[in-house]
C-alpha cells in the first residue's frame, strides 16, 4: 500500500469514529454552519463534537502548517481528506472568512508572530473575522476608498464607513482597508486588523431583497488602532487586497462548481412532472452550458495546480460561473411557477427557492462585478488597449 | 487524467500548428482551390503531406500501419485545420471512415487502411438523409441478393463524396425506418455501378454530394462488422465525428477570435483604437470566456472517448453543442467588429463565418445536440 492509500484508510477510520451521523446531513440553514468566534453557540452536541474533533486534529484547516493550528497535510493528502469527507457527506466543521481570506493573506504576507497568534485563533474557531473593503462611495472603484487612519505615533485614529461587511454584527475582529496617505491612491492604503469591540466601532445590518441580512454597514468613529496591527507594509495594503481578491475570485469560481456543473433539466422535470416545450428547450441549452462549464472548472483547477492557468483566468471563471448560476435560478423559478413564489410557507422551507433566486443576483456583484471581470479579461488576457 | 495537453501532446500541437500555418494557410489552400473552381475542394498534394507527417494514420492502429493515437491527438490536428480553414478530407477520412473501418475485418482493413495511411485514398461517410442530421432514422435499404446486397436510397451532405475512393454507407438491412437495430455499415468503393453523385459546392467552398444508390450490387465482404449490427459502430463513428467536428470548430472559433482581437488593436476611429471602447472590450471578453469553455469541454469529450467512458456520448453532444454556440458567436462578433471590411471577400473573417455555418450543421447542430443532452439526462 502506498503512503497515500494508508492515509486514506486511516482518514476513513478516523472520520467513521469522529463524524456524527447528524453532521453527514446536508446543510439546511445558517444554523447548521458553525462559524466560531466569541459569540458562537453550537446548535447541538453533534456539531460541537464534530468541530472539537476536527480542531484537535488540525482538520479545520488541514493544509495549514501544524504550528499554526493546521494538520500540515500535503496537497495530495488534503485532497484525500476532501474526497473522504465528500464521500460520507461530512459538513465543514468550521466556516469562516479567517480560513478563506485572512488566513491565506497572513500565510503570504504575515510576520511569524502574526501567523502564530491569528492563524491559531482562526484554526481553533476562537475569533470570527469580517472583511472591511467596500465603502458607500467605493464599490467597483474600491481603490478610491476614503476611510482614513490618522497617524498618532503609536496608533492610528480611524474614521469612516464600510458597507457590505459580511456578518460584521457577529464578527470579533475585522481586516480592513484604511487610507493612510491621501496623496497616493494605490500606495496610500494600509491593511489593518482590529477588534470590533474597540470603542467607536458600530454596525447596522442591511435588509436585502431576499429578506435576509448577511451584510452590515460598519461605522468607525475615532477608533484607536495600535500601530503594529497591519499586514504587509504600511501604505502597501493594496497589494494584500489584490492578492486576496484574486483568492476570493478563485474561491467563488471554484466553490460549488460541481453544483453549477450539474444539469437541472432532469431535476425540474421530476419536481414539476411536465415541462413546457419551450422551457424544456431553454433547460437543454442551459444544461449544455452548465456541463461545459463543469469541464472548464475541472480544467481550470488542473491548470492551477501546475501553474498553467493564466493569472487572470480566475476572473473569467468568476464571470462565467456567476452568470451561469443566475440563469440556473431564473430557470428554477420559471419551472416552479406560482408554487415557488411562496415566501414563508412550510412547503418551500420558508421561501427558499425565491430567497435563493434573489440571493444569486449578488453573485455577479460581490467580489467584483461581472463588468469589472470583463474589464480585467480585456486588459490582462486579451491585452486590449487602454482597458 | 488532467484536462490539459501532456508534454507530448503540446509538442504535437506545436508541430501541427507550425505545419498548418505554413502549408494549410488560407491563401495557399482555401483561396487557391476555391479561385480555381477545384472540383475536389481540397488539394491532394497537401493530403499527401498529411500522410508524410503521420496525420492520416493518427487514429489507425499500429498493426494497420498507423500511429495508434487517440482523439485528443486527432483533435489537435483538427483544431489547427479549423484555425487555418484548411480544406481537408481529414475529418471524413481519418476520423469518421477510419473509425468505421477499425470495426471491419482484417480483409477490409487490409484493403482500405494502407491507402488512408499513405494519403493515396480519400474517404467519405454517407449518413444523413435530408437536410438535417437525423441518424436515428435510416431509410436507405440494402436487401440480401445472392452472396451480397443490393443497395438503394439517397444520402445527403456527403462531404467530399465526389472525391472519395470509398464511402462508408449506413443502410437498413432489416426493420422499420425508425428502428435502432437493423442497420449495417458498408464500405462502398467509388466505381460501383448504380451509384451517382450530384456534386454541390457549399457556402464555405467545400464540396459535398447528394448520392443516389440505384440497386447497387455489393459483395458480402463490403460489410463493416456484422449484418444488422451496424448501429453500435455507427454510434462510435458519430461520436468520433461529433468530437472531431467540435475540435475543428474550436479552431475556427479561436482563429476568428484572434483575428478580431488583433483588429481591435489596429483599427482607429474617433482618433482612438477601437479596442479602447468598452462596448467592444466587454463583448470580446465574453467571447473569450465562451471559447475557453468550449475548448475545455471538447478536450474533456476527447479524453472520455479515448478512455472508452460511458459518459463520452453525453459529453460529445455537450461539446458539439457548446462549440456550435461559441464558434457561432466568434464569427458573428468577428464580422461585426470588423465593420464594413468584414463584409468583403478580400478579408478572411467572412471565410470563418462561412466555414462555421457548414461545420455547425455537420454531425448535428446545436439544437439537435441540446435535445440529445435533454434526452440523455432524462427529460
């Protein structure tokens, strides 16, 4: 048996012993996702047991080094773990922007001291992070951001407002883009880290068209941030932000690509019994695009692994994947008819189809709009002039 | 298997790309033969060069003198054919007829394979009956007659049928028109009595025939595989043809797109390069995305076909449909973004549009294949 086969056998046995049956059920609502942090509570004992087992094994962040709370798995071992978890339908033990976004930035730009402290806190689910990027006047043109940190020697005093801060009301700390030099647009931003309990920080949830409030407005009113709480270099936070945006686009484009790659015609036929012939034709055309995109996703990941993908290719994946997902939910609504208009009924699990449909409209806005993605493709891949 | 070319395949791609850009170029082949009203619609000399390069036998087994490679490699040749709009009987001979012959007896392969590998012979396939690809229905009939068969019926869109030394004909030997079973494939030599061609030049300057079989007497040894057992072979031929046509379509799409993106970087209006206008940038970027996806699924289908996977049939249809969409978009955007010059015969972009139209129909169009995807998915 190869080392990898041994690892697979061990992993399988470990999962069998440690992943409770309840944690092998599909995630049904936000309560089923454990986000960690100071304010976190477990939905049930199974969720707690599963999280703790993974935390102790380093499996909340399996590919991170052991000294930072991970399990130090090689890419091949991490893949085996993913496969084995997928095989039994195991839920992720911990979800967080710390794992997906800040962690990768710290691994790349952080000091040893920062990595030891922050990465361990993330891996152990002790601190829940949120991301402070967008501002009311700085959406697609993010680099125009105005939130300002005034240098007071050993600390900054931060004033301004962020918007679309995911789960800011539930987060413990924020990683935040703050202008520290008003004279340099790109080289005048610092990537700061601070506690959401610092005096002067307040949040206000935004009610969305889906009826949910995953995002907040976040206000900073004379917030004191110690001068050692930044990542990378002072005034070079844009480099960190760009790195993270690339990572985010890769994540969005890669996330549930298997779901996006599955056809929906057969599922909708089962649900509705009969399909209008013109709708059937549209579904068939959609399924062609979805199945083709699944091959694209596979090719993209294969190429990323060996460094063959164009560095701007995640922008294309994000563009194509999110536009496809919007179409998917338009068709689900069309096939469902009046039944999926129900907003609160038990039959629709509280209006799930309609709320999901509305949620997908943000796919092509968040993390860079489709239009920005097309700009990047024009400039960096097609090398069109003046783009 | 990772979804990108191996080092060997990349090397092949470089070799083929260079060869086709030189020898298969639009001015040297497509325009040359078109402007001389060539009745074959392609150059035999280039076909011989294909043989010297090993392309003609790329899918032919090593025992039969070929290279014994797969559909990924054949697809590399086809993509470059597409990019250069090279008129060539490669798809009909080496991919379609070649795939059929692989299921033939030793005698049959011994009779036809050497000519294919050496570039002496050109083959065609006669499947379609009517203006649309509907291989589920086959009316052309072959009745038992002595030790052989008597073939009657009419086939359409027989690409390069008038130049073919042998035509693979799908005919019904039993059952009703719409039956899946009861099909037999025949290798019909060019000089048989009772076969007549009505040769037509198509929009892309390629040649095809309406071919009529009027009591054509065939020997029993013209049968490819088993009598009444031809559907399975036909399906393999169709799969190879669909994936092959998709690969050529990817080449057409990339050729048209590259040409158009170059044009956006050269043409000036309103004192600017037109590629500076966001209205055009976004359309070009969307096109890029579609063409990349079409290429990915085509390689996926090639790999599944080479692996003998049962998913190959579905992905072959997905690939043909997706390429139909993406290449169609590439040529339409290409002509529009070129503006007035795109409407002229002098400029090559219009040739891409014409080739795409013919290729879109060949082996089934986007609607046919999207319909198949729906059926195979269960709705």
